[in-house]
């Protein structure tokens, strides 16, 4: 009787079973990653047995876990599978209880060989909530826990995908060829959700930004203007309101599930030969914030979920690259697997990892082809060069009575030997986690111009933050709300408008034109994209000189931070250029003749295309 009661209960629960999610909800025929694990979530589904009768598609295994609301179903999709819709029948006692569609889609032509961002590009970083409100109707959508309050610098302001689409022509005019948006996936958190790094649904665009289809349209519209879109990936953590955090599949789905211990943020533990295992785990497994649970990538179901999700977005939306957030905080073996899987699928794909450190050794450890003393191999193509930014600001804002302060930057560049591929590093004057470059340069327009000249001619891939061209500042150091201020003209009634020029002062207009001219020149300057780099040790005259060159072209960059004019003796550079030569000066657009010496105006930059 007891056995009968238990059996009856199982059958009853199965009949009441509901499935609310299958993730991913579709896949593509012809993928290298053709064996995927579906996360199936619902109510009382553990006793259901999935069945697929579709030629070329086979269920490899079905795995139950501690929580009866989850099933993990691994399927294989053979290369010969015909595009169409497979039916997944979920059965109990050979009776179909639930049927779900699983679309098998055709891949975009040449999807595997898609182009990605590279040194030929200039990237614009946008924080969508703060850029432009193109559709006020989606400011406060049904079910959103946080409402728009533009007066709250830590709150939602209403920027969205339509706002970005509306400004694509402006972005193109500035000279950008790629857009990196901070995360657009749902962040349905009670407060401080605008930044996007506390996901509550990795497969869904936040409704306050728009829809998945609208994001796809953004990518398509950007491509029409020869602009690619880079996806901001978060593998380390999510938001505490995520369904699989509130209803955990298993005990090791998250790290420190019970204690919610925060990370110690000590990156050096990963390479430190004296660090304890406890301290290493304290870095990688600790929660980034109490509202951001740390995902356990050592759990194979979690690892599959994250890998599949990122590849899903590439195929679905037609992405041109990844920027991966808080890179080294995730499990290092998983990071090697994730980067390799992505590059196996897309050999030309570029991925830039955020290793937020000025210690070059810690950053270089992760780059593809790096030979590490511990034998660790990652396949990450590039990293963000925080050291360059720090050294440049020091060089432009500090004084030294007995040597040039350019030496900070010069010596920093000398650390490039630690990287297998320094030409692929992402270089940037600032971003959403840093004080604005104009503020860091003490609002000195001349020094700002020198910095922009350097970032548009230096080795690497330049990325600029929206508003940099308008001299955005943050009056309070470290204040995220001010670092992420609203873009001028992004909202009706704004007193300033970046696109039309309304309300912009003389300096803002000058800066906008200056950076735009440099970026549009750079678009076609192949020698800057892939040329070699050589620089000269700066002297007390506070002039820094370097060359970009190849077999056909040569560009000489001269940066003078001195408050006095400097007569540059060309004898020092005769291995690169003769004492007398003709050149086009890019910034002024003038043709000049250099004869033994060249007068450099105080606090100025000169970019010479040698004829």
C-alpha cells in the first residue's frame, strides 16, 4: 500500500509537471559545438523522460539533479541534420505529458569565419542606460523591479537600444568602426541595476532596453554602416534575483552558497608561489558583491550553460567579438576551455579580457601563446592595457626636475616583451570603471589632445568612452554616477546636444572635431593598424617621439608636453628618417618640409606622414 501511494504521488506530480524554460531554446545545424546540454526548468519535472524523434538529433543522456525542478538533457546534432523544428516530448510511463519545440536553424553564410575587431578598428564604449532614450515607452516595463529616476545618479535613466540605433550615423561620423555596449541582458534587480553586470536572464535583453529582436536589428543597422558590435560577457557572476539562484539546481551551483563570502580581490594570489590555496579560492570563489553570486564554473552543468550561452549570442545576433568582464575571477581551467571553444567555433574571433591591473605580468599571463612557468595555457587573444593608461596619465600630470616624466610611459611600453602579441592589446584613455580622462588630466585641453594623438597612433586597438570627445568629467573622484553621465542630447529637452552641436561650448566643439579627424584618418592608415613600432628614450625637453612603419609607409609621432616650444634636432632620428624630408602633418592637414630641425609648439602633438 505504501509503495502504491508513493507511485501514485510520482504519477500525480508528473501529471502536474510544467516546463517554463529550455536553455538554449534553439541551436544551429553545422556547428562545431554540436553536442549541447539543455537546461530544462519547471515544476516537478524530474520524473519526465525526454524523447526526440528527428533525424540527425539524438539524446545522449538525461541527468537528474538534487532539485526536482531541473533536468539536464544532452543532445547531439549531426552535421547532416536538416534545418527544421524538432519536437521534444517529455513522457511519463510512455505517455507524453509535455511537448516543446526545439528549432534547428541554418547558420549565416561564413558564420564560422566572421570578421572580428582588430587593430584596424576604433571601438566606442557605450553604457546603454546613459547614452540615449530612443523609446520612452519602455522606461518602466511590467515586472521591472527598479523604475526610471534620472535624478538618481545610481539609478536607471532610460537609455535603450533604440537610442543607440538613432545615433549610429553620429557614431559613424566620429570615425568608429566597432561598438562595445556594457551588458544588455536582463538585470531585474531592486536597485543599482543600470550597469548590467548583475544578470537575471542571460538569454534575454532587458525589457527596459528593448527586445532580443531589437538588439539583432541594432547589429544589422550597425553593419550597414560598417560598424561591428561587441558583446560584453560576464562569466564570473550574476544577479541574486536570477531564477537559478532563487531555486538552486544543486549544492555546488554557486561558490560560497551559504556564507556569501566576498572575494578578497587579490589577483596576485593566482601567480604567487607562496599563496595559500585558501587565499586563491578567496579570490576566485568569493562573491564580487553581496548581490552578485559567484558562479561555480567547475560544475560541468554551469560550464556548459555559460559556454553555450555566449556562442548562442554570436549566432543569434551576428556579433563581431567579446569583451569578457572580471576575467581572472572565474575558474582558470574553465577560462582556458571557454576561450578555446569559442575560437574553435570562430577562428578569427577576437576576445578581450578585463584583467584590471597595472602589473604587466599578471595581465600577460592570460594571453594566447604565453609560456607560463606553471604550464598554464589560456587562449584569450587580448587583454585590456590598464598599465598604459596609468603611465600616460602620470607622464602628462607630474613633474620631474632632472628627467623627463615621459619615462613612466616609455618604461611601461618596454614591458611589452611579456605579451605574446602586444599589437592586439586593447588601449583606452578611460572606461566606465575609471575617472574620466579629462578629469584625470586636470581639465588641460592641450594634454587631452596629446593623449588622443597617442591613443590613435599607438600599437593596439583603441577604445574610447562615449563623451570623451566632449570632454566629459567627473567632479567627484571615483563616483560611478558621474563617470557614467548621460550623453548630451540623448533625452528630449537636454540643454546640450552632441549631434546637432546645440549648447556645446568652444572647447567641446574643438575636442569633438579633433578626435573625429584623428579617428577618420586612422580608418585608412594601414601603417597604424599593422605597422611596426619603435620609440626613442625621452630627454629633459619632455618630448616623446615614436614611429609606426612598414615597407611602404612611415609615420612619425611627436608629443611635446613642455610649456615651451622645442626645436627638435633630426640627427637623433636619422636611422628612421633623413635630416631633410617632406611630410603631411595630419592634425593641421598641412604639407611641411623638415630641414635638420623641426620646431614643436608648446604642449602639442604632431603626426607626420613621411613622403
